[in-house]
């Protein structure tokens, strides 16, 4: 949908064409509504198209708007949240859809919700979209955290089975003395698959993950402690895997290198530390059968985490490690580590 910023004649003609189509067709027969705009646009025009085309009979909505800035939002009306037939909703770009806070149930038939937005702030509108979806099964949320902190991401649901979240703290928060307070709370008793990605060290509160089978964790960045006039950086690898006791049923675990390994290279003062926990997590002792580690760099604290996992995973069948050239040099050392499971196979792949 090439809507050019200065609105040449071709763009006006296309705009008129779409508007004319919406005037002529029976909108009640539309079941799937897709709007992908890859260039500059007039948000009011797009909003009008969405409002007209997104009727109560639509079962799938996919809206993507690119090439925009933080001041130019596609702000959709809250009454769209009353759609009773909608089963799939995908939003990508600077899009806001804020439900009425008095609504107890929104999107009563929604099963899949994917949100890939430009910025997430403290207002919490992203949480309002899924707080009252009674049959939501698949939730994906991705965004940048740009507003002043603290920031909280919470999912409390009895229906969500697949949860994938990606949050990225903007670089400017690493360069000043903002009060960094970021919390993830997940309370989803029917969750089966969990994927977490972030470039900072958040506080995790994981509850009632009774059915969780697969977890893919990428906890990146650094934990910041202000001292004096600047920052020192401590990277506690044992804190990085402190979520293990809460994923007690998981049988497949994937960890990124930043989760078990070194903070990013732009923080040369980062101090790497490891302290083994006294009691291994239940998932290590009882059910974890597969572990994969991405981005292994061969640092001492990374090796210590690998050794800890191998030693305490009693029913582990396979560990796959994807390493840099430096990490691959430790292949034989890793394979010689003590193992809690005598049948565990360890494979190291240099990428």
C-alpha cells in the first residue's frame, strides 16, 4: 500500500479506490481484514478503513504499519474490542487499541494475539488487551521500553498455552542513573511453551506453571548497580538461571549465551561471577531431558554453568551447545564434565 508522504496524485487515486470499494461492497461478508502499509501514511485515513472494514463478523485481523515515528500512532477505537467473532488479531507498528477499563470481557472468541509494537510504556495498555480474553491460547508481545521506569509485564491467565515475549530496553537507560525496575510476572496454569527475550536483567515472578513442557530463555544485558558517580556491572550467572525452580515440569530448555554467559562487549567493566546453588531445581532432578545453549563463548563462568547443568540434570538425554570458535576450543573439556545422567549425549557445534 504505497501511501507516499507528500500525497501525489497516484496515492490519492489509490486512497479513493479503497474508499470506493469499502462504499460499494457488503462489509458484513468480510471475514479476514489485512492492512499492510509499508510507507508513510495518513493515520486518520487508515483508521477510517479499519473502522469500516473491521465488522463484528470478521474472524481475523492483521494490521502492519511501517516507516512511522513515535508521534504518529494508528489509534484504534476501543469499541473494536467488542468484536465477538474475532479469533486472530495481529498488530505490528505504532498501533494503540485501548479497551474500555470498565469492560470485563473483551474479544470473547480471540485465540491468537500477536503484538509487535514500537514502544511500550508504563501506561499498561498492552496488558489491557489480553487481561480479559477468556479463550486466548497464543500470546506474542514484542516492544521497546522507552518511557521512564519502572516497567511491569504481567500475564495472568487460565487459558494461555503459548507465551512469547520480547522486550528491549533502549540504550539511553544504560547511560544514566534511572531507577531501573523491571518486573515480569507470569501466572498461567495451562502454559505449555514459554519463550522470553530481553536485553536487561528483569525480576521474574513465575507462578503455577504446572503444565510447562518447553522453555526458551534469552535473558541478556547486565544488572546495573550505581556506585559513586558512575556504574559498575555485576553479572551473576546463578541469578540468570534462578527461574529454574519455577519451571519444575519443563523437559526441554533452551538458553541463549547471554543468559549463562558474558554481558555485552560494550560494558568492559562488567564483573563476571558464579556461585553454585545448594539445592538443584526440581526440573534438573526429575524431568529435564533436553538442553540447548546458544552463543557459548568459552568464558569461565559459562563453563561453570554448563558444568552445573550437566552435573545436576539427572534424566538429561541430550545437551546441544552452539559455540563461537573460542567456545568450541573447550569441546573436549565440556564432554569430560561430570554428568548426573550416564546416558546424556553432549554435542558442541561451532558456528
